[in-house]
């Protein structure tokens, strides 16, 4: 697990939910659901790695496992050589995450929320204040909005603040769980440009889940398609499309997705 | 050194965040303060009216008012600390930020240190207002009172209550839907057995056993000696040392229990669920 060129190493990881202890008296009941089923993958340093999958396929669970928010039932996950279970603190200093729900203290302003986040990661307050303004203005927020309560902001604006919060700690691994879901086309483009900038100018490795095929194709160096907790394909977008025969037209990434999973894409929160 | 600075910065994050929350909810804070003052005054009025209610004339109402006022003030102080510390998870579940905070690189000790430091400061301010209003309202004389000894007891009591509160804070981790409400059971039990408004000697024998386990009992008994009798601080030691022992045991136990609960929540996926 100690290859510096490898940002994330996932080996035979299993995560089950619904397994009840059965109390202290009875035997364990069988697991209700396997969310991640013997998943193995490597993400290279500096790569934008996409994970596509239908609702409930295990994408968000995989991200939570890497983010130290869930413990794997089996297998190992390493982040820049650190095990996410045994060396969780070291992993936490290297990563940050944006989830599909922009989770904030709604009465507090973006500045107050981000200052809180920055302090948690040991960023000095003066530096954090300057960078909050820079990043949020770079993402298209007006200065007035930076000091107004989050509850007065649209979901798109809240999501931009969430991205700024994740970037504020300068993570070298950024976990983006459907970061553009619910954003208008302009905001979506701004966020996508920012993601590219993070990779190109800040040496960040990015793991991205999305329901947007064009976004995945435009941003990702490689894509894993996950279904029922298992990886059913993993390759570059171009190589994935070559897997399908040309039936009068060049296959799209969506064609590949539908072929491999047999399910349509819908944007929703998942387990 | 930089690790310690980062940890302190992270710990201060909780103080600053909670101050900001209190500022944003200032109207609610004002309502809560008025309610608390009114509640404390109404309990103290029982002392004024006790003679009329019982028909007895030998009741020292001034003493009784102060006895009840000490109960309300000490209880307010300890219970406010309890609620702020137990809310360390509940508040974040409500706002949906729990995952974000628990994936930050901060030890749970420093996390709790920030939250409890704010809880003690908030409670001191809140209780101070109630104390001043009560003294002025009932024209209570505190000439013989040992205020320093009273303060020492409050601080010693804070430590043991912080430990109990950390244990209580794991309930919202274990039970996402009703965990916050379940913490009321702990505070209700302590209220019953600690002699907040009556001597514990009036309780049935089996309940009195529990009063020895409650730190509030020692704070209240000591506070009454300090404020009503003006007992010197050194003579309060029999009330202070049990509080220090309880704090020394309950804080590490609470942190360990929180660690286990956090691992359980991460194993079962309960962090994600909003209650």
C-alpha cells in the first residue's frame, strides 16, 4: 500500500448494512444488504477518477469508507499508504469530502461555517478568512452572500460553499459525491472548471461520483461503473465506449452504462 | 508543537461556532433566559408562601427562599452544561453536519474540550443572570455567604457533570431517531435523587442510595453550607473531593464510551441517518 504514485488502494472491500447483532442473547441475523461487494480498485495520484452507478449501487458507501465515516466489514483501503481504519487520523488530514447534501449550520453564514471547517483542519483564522472570500468569489458568490445566513441561499450556492469548504483544507484527495446534482447549467460548468483547476494547479487527486454522463466523460481520466456493490467495468471513457458495437452510431457513455447495468440513471441520494 | 496548536485551533472551532449560533438565535436565547428567570423565581416563591400553605408560623421564609434559590441556581448551572455537552451529537444531527465534523482530523478529547469549555462559559453567564435577578427580587442578604467556596464547588461539580454528559452524548449516536430525547432520562433521574429542592433524607431509603452517586448532591449540599451558613472553603473539602474523584473517573469513561459508540455508528452506518 506504500506506492507514492497510488492515491487510493481499495482491496476486496465489503460493506454490509442491516446486520443486527441480535442482541447479546441471540445469534446474528443475516445481513439485509451488501452495499459494497468485494470491490478492488486503484486511483493514481493526480487522477480524476469517476464512479458511475444507479441509485443504491454503493457509490456513496464507497466514498464514506474511504472518508473514514464507515468501517469496512472486510478488505482494506489505503489512502497514500495509510490504512483508513488503523491510521484514520493521518488519512483525515489528507482528504476532504463534498456530499450530495450540502450540510451546514443553516443559520450561520458561509464565512462562519467555513471558518469553523477551516479551524477543524488547523487552518489559521486570518488565512482562512482571506481564502474563503477568494474561493467563494472564484465560484461566483457575491461578497454580500458570504456574510448572510446559509438558509437564504439557493441549493446551488450552498453546494458551491460546500466545495469551497472542502478545498479550504487543501486536501490532496478530494471525494466529490455528486457535487453538481441540482445545479443549474452555469453553476455546473463553474464547478467543473474548478474541479479541473484543483487537479491541474493543486496536485489534488479527485474521486467523483456523478449521474451526469457528459460530466463524467469531460472530467474523468478513468471511470468505474458499479452495480449492486460490484464493479462491472473500469477503464478510460474512450475504452469503455469501445466495448459496445457500433449499431449505426458511435456508442455513448450512457449506452455503455445502460448495457452494463440494465438500469437508467436518476439523480437521487442513495445508501 | 504545531500538532498541539492545530488541536487547540480545532478545539476553539467549537467555542466560536457555538458563540455564533447563540448570536444568530439571540431572540430564542432571550426567550430562554426570561423563561429560566421566571421559573427560578416561581420556585423560590414556594419559600415565601410555605407558611401560608402549611398554616405554620415557625417557618423562616428568608432561609427557605435562599434554600430553594440555591437549588434552582445550582441545578440550572449543571443542567445547562449537561444539555450543551450531550448536544454535541444531537445538534449536528439536526443540522446534518455530523459526518463532516467526525471526519475532521481532531481527537475526541479536544472536540469535547471545546464543547465543554463553551458549555461552562455559557452556563456561568446564564446562571449569573439568574442569581443576580433572584438576589435582587427577594432582597436576599448574602453578607455571610462564602461565594468563593460556592464557585469552587461549581467548578468541581462541572467536571463530574461533564463526564456524565459525555456518556449521555453517545445516545444520539446509538439511537439516531430518539437519542436526544433519551438524554432527558439521565437528567430527570439526577433531579429526583440529588436534593435540588429538598434534603435527600426525605427520599425513600432505596432512592437515597442513588443520591450518593449523583455529583449534584455534593454540589448542592456544599453550596448550601457555603451560602446559607458561610462555611469556610476548607470545610467544604468533604464535598469537593468526591466531585473531583467522580470527574476523574467519569470523563475518561465518557470518552471511552464515546469512542466505542462512534465505532459502532461507523460500523452500522448510523452516522448518516438524520434523526
